[in-house]
């Protein structure tokens, strides 16, 4: 049995993992896989290269397969039992930010500004006196009561909903009148509906607050469901399956015991249950990635993992720009289980009706902070709203969110709004750099190093200073000098470390193109390709492939390749310019030092401001043939800005709480704990990481733990029960 199988993975998955020579789960995998298998929402924050992709793909594959198998074997779905079973709060008949616990007896909404509501799965009609209790379990605003199926979920705001709110108001038809008294945390509100005479009354901790509403004759034939609406609050329900805390002093029937002939199922739940059948273009998992390269990589990983899974097979599909839409649509129609894609193409297919969200049970946001920072927040919320919150077989929609830089305000806000009691798998508690990444900075100081004045071979710069007078020591001159020096330093770093494989990050597409031309001018030893969004998808794919297969030495790219791209054993990376978004520093340098291999990341940091292009939304051509060198804050508005790299470096250091080691312009990395002991690109140290080795290393500890435990048990029995156990 492999280590992965030991914590519940299918042997077929275990076999594929074994073939990939993953002998032990990484830390994040060991924590996250059981949580996802257990049905939880997970926020996964772990360093770059720590194996997050496997941590979500493996349990998803397993559950998707189990579901397909159940459908194949014709097993009854659990949700149908739930609908015909006990009264609970509905997973279906609720607004999107209201969470319901799996037992259906507690509701929570963490939305501060809006009300979110829910109705129960069972309603009562015709005659009888019915009662249930709601206990406020946290601070916040709530309103409980009764509503008919057609009523708004914002209880008490239309004629079919009757609510009693924590501020001591009763409400129907948006009319809020004083009633009873205010209530809050720990109070138990009893809700009584008398269908014989139309009375609705409420109780607070057993005290009858009097008649709240009288249903007129025409409304008494409606079916009424327990209902709640919350604003940043939590409340639990007892429909009578356990004894009431304050049973009312009159004849009543607990909702749970209502006679069958007077009970109706909530129609919203029944409609949802009909979705239990398989639908071809409705996958069980949607995985959103920020770039097409990353989407393809994750999809490939799924293909590898599922290699031995059969009967039924799992069908995955890559949905990203640059792939023929017609092909994708026909594959979707033929049947698909897991979709991995980029936001734009996924939403296009949904809007076109080609991709359905009705059966989605896993909603995964990889590189979530990146997705949110690039403006996908609204789209994510739109998709989330459309996904049913409980699947056809009664499992709750699971959301998995991951990144190496998850500690961002946007992520926390989104998690509060969309996720259901999520668990953080957060190994370090803050954004951090893996120990395997040796990252250093080199100052680029054109006042100190004047070689730019006399250099024979210079990189073509971005043209920002083409019309500036640069024969004095003006800021413009120094800025141009920085650009020239950075080209020279890049070549120097390559030579000093005899780099034969490196990824080089530039700030703009133009900088990438110029760097490509410059490096190529040094001949075969500097073979390179570019990866940025102006290159056609086919060229991007080919270039990345060439680099992965070591057919070229250098990959020059913008931040499009900063996140997630996994190139095994990549030893070096160079930042020609620091990213202004500090989280991207962590991602860029994280292209090296992955999977326990050592990597060196060198960042060139200008000591003086550098004037650079910044083509915002106001630039009609978005940079193409734009030569407007006015500053973006100037009038008339231009497309340039002064880039303050020293400030960005300080921000990054502050964010990571480290001082990044500085090296001299000769690029020599001084002797320290890394040097001499490691070869960049190779494993950190020769660790006996075989599973068998691990088991034998752990065996003595497990034995002594076992002994200690049995001694503790014996002691306990002796002390408490005076029993002598041998
Ligand atoms: N259990 C394991 N044993 C050995 N290698 C592993 C294991 N899990 C993952 N890897 C390898 O580690 C590398 C990094 O994994 P992955 O791309 O999932 O990292 P990540 O945490 O998603 O990084 P990033 O934050 O940069 O996206 C991959 O090459 C992968 O094959």
C-alpha cells in the first residue's frame, strides 16, 4: 500500500502517484486531502512548489469517480432521502451567502450589509397548530417566522412572509411594527402557527409575546414553511426531533411530528433533486486558473493522475483561449466530468449555454488572489451564484481556494462571502519563500557603475527616452542607463553562474522582445524564447514546451508565467525588474526551488527611479505603437510612470518580513549555508525519502508512543476505577 492510499486514496490513484515517484505526500497534501475528501471547504496557503495542485486534484478525482460509480451502479442519491425525510433548513431554497450546516439545523450568514434568507424543507397546510424553536447562536441581526413558497426569502418584506426580528419588530409586507421585545444571542424564539384560526405568535424564552399576525381567511389555505433571514448572524433550529426548551402552554404539534397529510415538501428542493441525473455538459468540478499555461498544466496533471482509473472513466477538458471553441463545445456535449480553464473562456461557454453548472460540486480557484486582483471577483461571484449549493446526491458544494500568497484582504473577503465554514490549511501563517529558494538582489546603480556610457554592446531599450536629452546626469539619463545596465547584468549573471536554464522576468512585453533579441545576439549559448500575451497561443505553447524540454536555455516572460508554471528542477531565475505587485515576487522566484530542489533567484534593482511604460485603460491602442511619454498623472494624460524599485524592494521585504541578501555586481553569491553544499537544480540534500525508509525511521517512535498510551490508560483505570490491569 502506498502512503497516499493509507489516507484513503483509491489504489488506482495510488498507482499513478507511485509511478510519478511521489513517495510521500507533501505537508500541504497531508493536511488538505483528508479535508477535501471529508467534504470541507478549504483555503490552502502553502509555499510555491509545495504540491498544491495534487492536494486538490487528487481528492477531487476520487470523489468525482465515486459519484460516477454510484450513478453507474444506480445507487439512490442521498438527497432524495433527505427530501422525503426530516424537516431541516433547505440547502436549495436560500440566498447565496446563507450557509446551512450539513444537518440542516443551523444557518449562518456573514454578510454585513445584506440580508440572506432560507426556508425549511417541509411546510404545513390546511389545519393544526404547529411550533418550532430557533436559538440565536451568535451576535447579529435575525428575523424568524413563517413564509409561503412564493414569498421572498427576505422574510417579512412581502405579503407571504411573517417575521419577528431581533430588534423587537414584527414584519409583513415591509411593514415593521413594534412587537414583543428585542432578542439576541442565546435567546430561544418559539414560533407558533395556528392554521385553525390563522394566529401567528412568538415566544421569547418561553414567554408568550402575544398575537403577532392574524392570517386572513384567503391566506389560511397556503402552505407555510419555517423561515429565517440573517444579517451577519447565526441561528439554530429545533423542529421537534429533540425536546423543546420552552414548549408552549397550549395544544401544539412540533413540525417534525406534523401529520403526513398536512405536510408538503418545499418545491424548490424537489426541483433540485430532479437534477440527480447525469447531464453531459454539466461537469462535477470547475477549476479556474489565471493563465492558459497553468490551466493546461493542471489539466495534464489530472490526466496523469487518472491514468489507471477505469469503469467509469473520468473525462477532463481544458477550456482556455486559443483552443477551437467548436471542438470544446462538441467535447462538452459528448460528456465531461472536470473542466479546467481560464475565466474568460469558461464564462463565455456558460453564457452561451454550452457549459452548465447544475452538477458542479467542486468550485476551485487556483491562484485565487491573482484571479481577484486581476478583476475576476465579480465573475467568480456570478458563477458561484449559479451553482446549486447542494449536489444532486446530497453533498454540499465544496469550494477550494489556493495560492502561495493567500493572505490577501480580497481573499478573506471573498471567503467570508462565498465559502461555507472553510478550514485554513496554512502551514506558515503568512506568505513566505521556500527554504529551497536562495533569493538575492543586485543593485543597479548607474552613478556608481558608469560602464553604460562606454558599453560596446547594449540592449535595445524601450524607447521611453528616445526624445529626451540624455547627455547629462538628469533623471532621464540615469533611467536610460539603468535599462542598459540591466541588459549587461543579465548576461553577466548568466555567465557568472554558467546558467544553462533560467527563466527571466521582464516588466513589459516590449522589454521581453528586446531581451530576446539581445540574448540571441550572443549566439547559441544564449538560446531563448519569449512568453507573453502578445504571442499567439500556439507560439506560447511551443515556446514553453521548448523550454521545458531544454531545447532552449532561457524563457523570457512577463508575469503571465509568474504563477504556477512548474518546470522540473529549474535552477535559476532572473528578475530584470521587480514586480510592483509584491505577491508576484513570491510567485516569480517560486519558479525555482520546487519539489525540494534548490534554486537561485537574482533580482536586479535600480537605485534610481526608472521611467517606464504604463499603458492604462485610457491608452486606446493599449501600448501598440504608442509613444506617448507623458506621465500617467500628467495633463494631458500619458502612458509612462517613474518606477521606484527601491521602494518596491522595501515593500517586498516588509511583506515577507525578511531582508533579502544583496550581492555585488560581479554576481558572485557569497559563501553561506546554501553555497558549497548545494547545486542549484538538484535536491536539497540526499534524503532517504523512500516510503519504506520513512516507515522504518518512524517505527521506534510509534512503538514508544504506543507504550506511553497504554501506560496512560492503565493509570487512568487505576485512579478512577481502582482496577488493576496487567
Ligand atoms: N508528494 C509529492 N512528492 C514528490 N513531488 C511532488 C509531490 N507533490 C508535488 N510534487 C511535485 O512538486 C512540484 C510542484 O508542485 P505544484 O506545481 O503542485 O506546486 P504548487 O504548490 O502548486 O506551486 P505554485 O504555488 O508555484 O503553483 C511538481 O513538479 C510536482 O510534480
